[in-house]
C-alpha cells in the first residue's frame, strides 16, 4: 500500500478507494501467493511467506 500511496496521483484516491484496493490485493495474495506490480521502470513483487 505504501508503494501505491507514493505514486504521483495518490492524493486523488479516496480512503475508501484505497481500502478497496487493499482488500483486492489481499485477496489476490491469498489466492495466488504473490502480487506483481508492473511499470516501465521495473517490477515489484510481493510474496506471502508460509508458516513453517
């Protein structure tokens, strides 16, 4: 979420929209185990660690 909120136009996104984005990302992380955020300058990858 910090990555998203650091974006150029983040101030234009409401708190309720941010909460919805966070819910969607958490769902994708649970279902797929990872989230890929693509942009021209590179790739950011979040991986959920499994409990051992």
